[in-house]
DNA sequence: AATGCCTGCAACCGCGATTGA
DNA sequence: TTCAATCGCGGTTGCAGGCAT
């Protein structure tokens, strides 16, 4: 037996809202509020709409101080940083961008920002196979497991963004990087990634990474998520700017030196700087299209799958990707957060993200 | 001009979480 | 404690407009 519908679909209007409906809803809520019951609201107003539809319309369009379009570079940075760190938790991301809705950000990410970042690299066979367009007309797509798709999208996209940012931070070896800059993965996930990165660096001498934790990173009690070093904001700004404005080949050693001097990324060894960035670029492209990448993605997917399966039955044993169970169980929803209490969860959550397990 | 494809976005759907009787 | 009602979220769909052929 299926779930009972929230309303009688035959008696409610669907599709785009008319200006009259907008005016009715807006007027009523501005005068009386929602009354704490969206389901009852349309009946009070005399709207032939589902309560959920009214809620969505209000939150995403009619609510005061809503901004549409015109995302700034700073907003892009925040969205990118948070997506890499916590995934598609649009409500949390939206809570960091006043006036933006989760729906807007989700659409913006899916239609523009993701393409800006991931699209810079030519689509390899593997990525095009594992990240099908939501508008794909390929009949073969329909034969694949939709859940597999959902998992692959998130896992692979975030992995690709990692690699892309890592490749810009250090063109010579993505193994030679500060692990604190990586979003929080399960140890086995990290191990798999590192093992697979070894695959592309097998003929190189690996350079030990110097972990430098900034005072900012050590601090506690941050008020804003941008204070946290998922990808440190100033580092991300520079990296992001490079992503948007130049090819990887054009990124100079000077650039990496300037970043490392102000953030947690150590300046490259003189020897390492002699390596040709183009070589890395080639290896990276090769890696993305390799069977190893496919295997890695499927392994990461398995962890995501197990995480989700576990969390549904045993919170204490679940793997964690970008979220603590404590946070999950307590977090209010984004739309209930006012602007003065953005990101209401305590800083432990972000220590989790930042410092790993 | 007609047609088909692509893109962006508003809206919908289903599910898990929360609430309160 | 149970369970129905409701909320809120993330994924997906459908449509309108732009663009290419």
C-alpha cells in the first residue's frame, strides 16, 4: 500500500502560478502568517492549490528579499566549497547565502556552476558514462539503475572537483597535497583514492606532504562556515578564479607559491617545481578515462550506498560523508533558520568536516 | 520558415523527519 | 508508545524560449 497523497490531486490546480494566485497567497501570509499549517492554508485563502505547492511558491518566489539569478563570484565560491565539502545539502548551502533559496542554488549548480567547473575538462568516456545529463535522451540510460546514477553523480562530481582543485593547487603530483584540504571521507575511501592516485604517480618519486595547520584552522567557535577550511576561502578564491579564467596549463609556479604563502598549502619543493604541469594534466586526463577511475568511482559509490543503508537502521555505525549523525538528528531545516542564526549547528560539525575522523 | 535540440528554471514528487494527539 | 498529519528536503520532470540546422 502506497503513501497517502497529501491532497486530492484531482481537485487542486497544478502548473505555473497565475499573478492572481500569487497575490492571494502573498497578501494572506503577509497579513496572517502561515498559521503553522500549510495544508490548511489554501482552503482558508480559497486557492485551488496543494498546501505543499503554496509553501514552495512562498519560499521560493513570493517570500520577501528573495534574489534570483546574478550569482556573484563570492557566492559561486561558497557554493562550490560547500558542495565539495558536504555534497548536495542545498538547504544548508542556501542558509549561507541570504536571499537565495535551496531550489535556486540547486538549479544554478546543476545548470551552470557544475558545468563551469567540471566542464573545463573534456568529457572522458568514463565521466560521460557515469554522469549522464539529466536531459539525456540516450535510451541506454533508462536501462541503468537510477540509484546507481544518483550515487555516481555525487561521488564522482565531488571526486572530480577534488582532483581538479588539487591539480591546480599542485600540478606536479596530486598526492603531494595537504590532506586537511580534502573533504571528510571515510578512511577507506581516502585510502582507495590515495591508492588510485598512486596508480598515476607510480613512476614518480612521491614527495612527502608538509602539513601546516593555520591558526585559523586551529581556532574553534567559528561563527560562519566560510571561516572553516574545507577549502580555505582565500585559497579557493584564487583557485576558483584560475579555474574560471585560465587553462590548467597556464597556471604558473608563481601562482602556487603565492597561494601557499597565505594558506595551508606548502610551497612546492624546488625540485618538484621543475616537473612539467602539462605532464600532470595529461596524466589527469588519462586517469579520468581509465578503468581505474571507473573502479574507484564504483568503490566510492559502494561506500555511499552502505552509508545510506547503515544510517537508516543504525545511526551509530554509519559511515559519515560530510555530516555527523548528531547534526543530522538535530538540525533544523533551513527555512526555519533566521538570518541571525545561520548555520545553527555547533562548530563540532565543521571540525568534523575540517579535521576528519 | 520549419523543425529539432538544448538550456534554464519553476514546479512536482516521494521519502524521511518531526510533531502532537 | 503509537500513529497519522504535516513539514522540509533533494531529486526529477515538464515546459518555454533560445539556438542551430
